[in-house]
C-alpha cells in the first residue's frame, strides 16, 4: 500500500490533513497518480471552506457536506496503470480533476486523465480543469463571428471565458471587473478591451461601450448573485446571458423587462452541463474539452502563465485558505506544489 495524505474541510473555516492509503496496483480501468500541482478554485472551493456556498442554506441539498475533500484540478505523474487502460504509461505527466492530495487512484472511464503535451509546463496544465469549465460555458451561447461579448468578473473563470470568447469569434470581447490589477493581467493574456467599473455603474458603462445597444452575449463569471441582475440589464435585445459563475445567493429580478419583453435567453452553464458521451448534438465531452485546452496551451493559443499569482508548498496548504478568504482580491491562480511530498511510503 502507498501511504498518502490529502486536504479535508471538516467544518466552516476548518481545513486539516487526512492520512489515507491506496493500492500500488490499480484496478483494470484505473491509474495511480502522484500529484505534482493542484489548483485552488477561488470561487467554489473557498465558498465551501467559508460556509458561504448556497448549498448549505438550501433545504434538502446534498451538496456540499462536511467533511469535504478539497480540490478538483491538478497535474501529476502516472505511477501505474490498469490492464484495460490504453494510451497512458507510467512516467507520463497528466492533467486530471484531482484533489488536493499527494496521490490518487482514478477510474479513466469516469474521469478525464489526459497526457500533457510536450513543452507544456505541468503547473500551467494544472489549470486545465478550470479552463474546461469556461470552455463549456462559452460553447452554450453559440457565439458567432462579430457577436459582442461581455464577461463580468476577471477571476480565473472569467479570464478563460474572455480568451475563449475571442477564439470563438466574439467581437468585441470586453472583460469587466472592479479590480484594476486583474484587468491588467487580462491585457497581458491578450484581452485587448477591458472595463474598470471600480468607480462607475457597470450597466451604464457597459451600455455606453456598445452605443446603448447592449451585448449579444453576457457572461456572469463572478458567482455574486446581484451581478445576475446587472448581466440581464447589459444584454441586447435577443441577447444571451450565460450564468457561468455559481451564484451564491438569491436575487429579485424583473422578468418582464429583462427577459420576456427583450427576448433574452438565460443559459445555465454549470460544469455538469458538458455531456459525458458524444452525441449527435455535441461531441464536446469534458474529456474532449480537456484535450482541446491542452492542445491550445501547447500551441500558445491559450495564455495561462500570467494567471498564476501564487505557487505555495503543499505543506502550507491548510493555512492558505484563511488568507485567501480574508483577502481574495490578492489571489488569482493559486497552485499547491506537491513535488516534495515524495512518492509515499509503501508497506
């Protein structure tokens, strides 16, 4: 057996280490992976840590619950593969929806475990899962060449959404935020039009940017429930509003004025809306999006390095959450480095 450890949230603002064991030899469809890097989801993950996730306040909700195994984006080195696993070999670096854990066993039928292309740094590839969330969300409004796109929120999900909006033919694509430093990072990543709303009304400023028409596509990427109302007000007639950030509360809207009368379409874009298998409607499964995101990284069509704000040793991970919750504006892409955790003691 391999001795390993992982991060678990045991209660509100309580993170701790949990020791566990995993087999050296995986099942037929499984791989054993030693984690290299894992990424903190500043939105969902910290909401669960802080107890602000709406699931805690929704009667009958089964998600989230404590104890909660944190993390869902990582890269690692394959240690062993099952007899029915094809295309992966020991020693390969892979991207996968991994936990904040030194090791893991993953069933490739249920989880995308994708080889990282040569030349792509593993720490950049660790953000692939977050990129696929944005990629899936940006497919749903079916952006056409010349559609004006507003992405509200310049966190990781919004940054990726803006990049994909440009790749899909949106013009202009405007990234909106109240934090100038994040907008500066977006410019470094190739987002040429940004809108700082730290000292101005977002709806007024956004509509002024379009000559009063509004945007064909508005992407809400903050997870702040009140921004949903603003996103609806930013939409043009017959526009599409994509709820990409996971809203953390409830709001009151005027459905007649913002949806019904102008013919606005509201699209839920939770990560689970990506199909598990190819269909006649779409071949873009989560695995296919993983492969595409890594390919775009390899060909420098997707820019990731400027989005990484912190590289922290995994040893300090349990203490990092309190700092992130206390000062979220100082953090963007936070990576935990597991390379010094060793391969695990065998017994």
